[in-house]
C-alpha cells in the first residue's frame, strides 16, 4: 500500500476519481501478502499490483465497476476444489489477463530498460538470444506461460524459470508434456522459480530469482557458505 502513496496523492491533488483494491487476507500460497494494493483511475490508468499478474485483469475490471457504481466490492480468488478449478475467474486458470497496454506502462515499471506490449512467445521468437540470455516467466497464466515456455526451452539460453505454486507447476508440466515437450527439454525449467529465501515482497522475490540465476550459470551449490569448508571462491563450470 505504501508504494502507491505518491501516485495516489498526485491523483487526489488532481481531483481524480479512483478505485483502490487491497488484499485483506491470504491463506495458502499467494504471490503478494495482505496489504498489497492496486489502484485504477477513471481514465483506466493502473498503479500497483496485488498478484504480480495472475489476477490483475479481474481486479482491474472490478475496480472499473466500483468507479461506475460507487459501491464497494469484496471478492475472493483461489482454487475452488481439489480438481484445480479456480474460483471467481482467477486468471492463473487461463480464463481471462490479454496482453493489454494498460498493465505494461512506464509508470508501473519506471526502471525497465524496455517495455513491450506483445504476446510473450511472439516477442521471444523474434528476439535475438544467446547463451547469456535469461528468461523469467512471471505471469503464471497458462495462455501466456505454455507457448512462451515451449519456445524458451528450445532455445540456447542460460536459464529459463517460471513462477507459480507447486500446484501451478504440476499443471504447467502436464500441459507442456501434452504439447510435445520432451523430458530433456523440461529438465532445463526452473519451477517454481527462485531460491527459498523466505521473502514475500516483489523485491525479495527478485533477489531469490537473481540468486538462483547466478547459481545456475556459475555452477554454485546455493548452500550457505557456513555449511561447508574450504575456499569460498573456487573455479566453477557454467551450466545450462
């Protein structure tokens, strides 16, 4: 919530109407903790994030509805049964979250070198890559993930990782196998992405992912240095 303060104060000062969505409770695995927030103004601009991708589209539409009616809405997102069916249109289930430019803006990602509004697999296959390229799939939405991972896992890149819960990972692997991917190709996928650092925020998750990338590229063990003896800096063999 605090990360939105500057933008919301600016919207308020400009007399803009906006709707604010906030996570008020979390059970089980979730991309963002309670307190994470997303806001949408009357023109459709978006700041913040409550899921890192998987329910942004659905929440965006709910915010637009609140702006239209002036009535608050309380909604739940998650698995509705043991078969993995998602409730309330959670977009990880592949029911919604197109690659709309409203979510890919310089305001939301001010530090990005480049912002591209395009289907990820199409962008990847038209982009030059090499043995230093790292591909991180963070949407955990099957309509994006599966075509992108099919392409990425068949390219000579340094690392391919995908975000999602273990349930999402199992479903993703089944879909990739059904799409014809071999076990050798799938062995290059790091999923769920990142090392177990115990973090929950976007920044902490980024550190966990970056740490795994370094370990994979340089052949590190990812173990604490206190857990083994010998020199800290050793010759390592980079692996894919």
